[in-house]
C-alpha cells in the first residue's frame, strides 16, 4: 500500500514519474513500451543526487537494474552530474546527443559553453560543481527512438540539447524551456545559453507538436493542455 502511494504521488502521466526531492533539477522515469517493469531515466540531476534516485527506486519497489537506459537532455552538470554513478549502479546504457557527447565524456574539458559574459559565470559555476566524466554508450541524432520516446534536436541552450517526445502525450524539454512555481512557461536566461536566437527557433519548432504534458528540467511540470500553452507563449513573443 505504501509503495503504491509513493508511485502514485510521483506520477505525472501514464507511465511517467517525476523523481521527488532532487532540489535544483528534475529527473523522470518513463515506462519502457516493450519490457514491463523496465524504465528510461531522463536526466540525472547534480552529482549529489544519484543516491536519492537509487533510494527512490528502492522505496517504490523497483530494482536499480530496472533502469535500462539513461538519456541526458543535454550535458550541463545539473543534468549529467550523476550519470556516471547511476550508469555503474544500474548497468543502464547512457545516451546523449552527438554534439554534447564530447562534454559528457570529457573529450571537451569545459562542461558548459555559453555566450558573452555567461562564459565567465560558467567558469565560476564549474569550479564548484564537479562532474565525473563518463563515456556514453549511445550517440543520439534527431529522429532517433529511445523506447517510446522520439529524439527532437533543439539546439540553443547547448550545442546538443534535445527534447524527448512521447507522441500525442508528453514532451520532455530539458532546459529548452522551464517553468516557474505556478507552472508558467519561461525561457532560460540568455546568459545560460550558447545561442539564444537558435534556442527561440527550437522553441518555435516544438510549439507545432501536440502533447498534453510538458516536463521541464527546472520547474513544475505542466500536466494539462501543455502544447496549447506553449503555442500561446510563442505567439505572445516568448512571454
């Protein structure tokens, strides 16, 4: 009964669960479409929350090896920070877009690249947020499938940012978009983006999709009429 309540409380859609109490960033479990009891983990939070994710699995009656794939929406440390630890703990395959894979693996030393003054801020930020580099198992491209999710390439926040689309149902947007405490849609701050103009073009593209639920990397998920709200956001000048 306790397990059932925990699972229900974290559910944000059919076969989709938000892992609670991770603090700064969001991470989600998605039920695999082929193998019952198997899951995809979308993002891993900072390096300090891997243990919390494993504890959540235990509390909800899931084993670590129920996670078959870990997909990163992008390489930023607050989304990839626990990827190495969770890959080891679960045996899951790690997937990331081809343009962010070199930052995850350490081939490119700087974990985050942004425009203008943001680069200085990222250098300071990077000094405090450590990431264990890890070699991805799967290099993603636009249109690839991960279980029931389709990869949509949405550059701008980083070179290799992606969204994950569960057709007609849900869109995982990483840091392509975010929401505030009330669920209102926001753009990431310009200083945090590699190319804000390119990011706006990516947002315009995904606003043409149909989905009920939008799951951001930061902020509250939108669980009703999400694509309609995104269309309005874009039509009102990204406000």
